[in-house]
C-alpha cells in the first residue's frame, strides 16, 4: 500500500478555518469508512482526533470535524487556536493500516 | 483508563536486533489488538504490524515481512516488537497503539514511544 497523500503544510490565523485533505484510492479511503485523523505535537505521541471519517472521541473539541468524498477525506478545524499548531496525520484501514505523510499546521 | 508504557531508548549496531516492549494496563488485554507504528526523524507515521494477543496471531506490513516479529505475553499484558538486521534507516521512534479487533479500526491509545538509534 502506498502512503495517503496530504499537503505538506497549511496555515491559518486564529479564529479562521483550515481544511487538510487526504487522498487515497478506492482500495483504502474510498473503499472503507474507516478514516481516522491524529494530531501530533513535537516530541509527543499521536492523539486520536477523528475516527470513522467523522466521529469525534470524547474530549475532542467540536471545532474538529471530518468528512469524505470519494477517495479524499478531509479534516476541518474551525475557530483556529494557537494550541492547534501541530502535525496532522490521516489514516485509513484497508485490511491493514496506511497513514498519510502528514501535514504541518501553522497558526499565524 | 488504558495505559501503554513502552521500554526505554536503545542504541544498536547495524546488523543487530532490537526488542521493544509495550505493557498495557486498564481494560482487558485479551480483548485488544496492539499495533506497532514507527516514525523516522522528521518523517511521517508508518504502520509495521499488529497482534491480537488472545489469538496469538500477528500480521505485518509487506515492507517489514521477514524482519519484524510481534509477540504478546498475556500473563503480563505485554506486547513486543523485535526488528532484526537493523540498518541506519531503522533509526526511529517506535510506538505501540491499541485497537479493538472487529470493533474499531483506529488507534485510541498510544504508548509514549521508544527511540531506537542504529549507529556504528
């Protein structure tokens, strides 16, 4: 399986919204509703932010939302805050797991 | 509350092997699956393989087939990842992470990570 494709970086100002895309194929993202998103701050372990495309675990702010269309999944963060600055990884289950290359979010 | 605690950092010579442990507490270990995910310096996450301890069955990413062995000891709620024939490109932080077989297809708990450095 090839890694899912994410933009290397995105940025936004506090209060704005940003969307991070994650493109795969019909064999992974497009074929299963098992896309998850992880936030990773420097030197820390990844943290689950979205699962099953659009569900939020308890404790994750509702500013974080997920969606999918065809072979592309998206993570949208609204009302950007300074603490949202981190790396974000998408992941798809397709019999095994494949991650995206990661997107660095900068809050300006 | 599930907690995954990994063993400490390792420095290994090229060609040698490393074995990293992941001890689980909270929840029911026999109901988990434990995956291993690595992250090379400045790079992204890479899934290596997974074990379902209650079944003792492991499966591996094709890239690591033949070089990685994932095992679990139900008596101590500990999973292990052994990587052999180490090369410099294996220098990375190795994480264990939990999912629930057939119930959830995502990783809700992660270990703190173990840095493995391969250097002569």
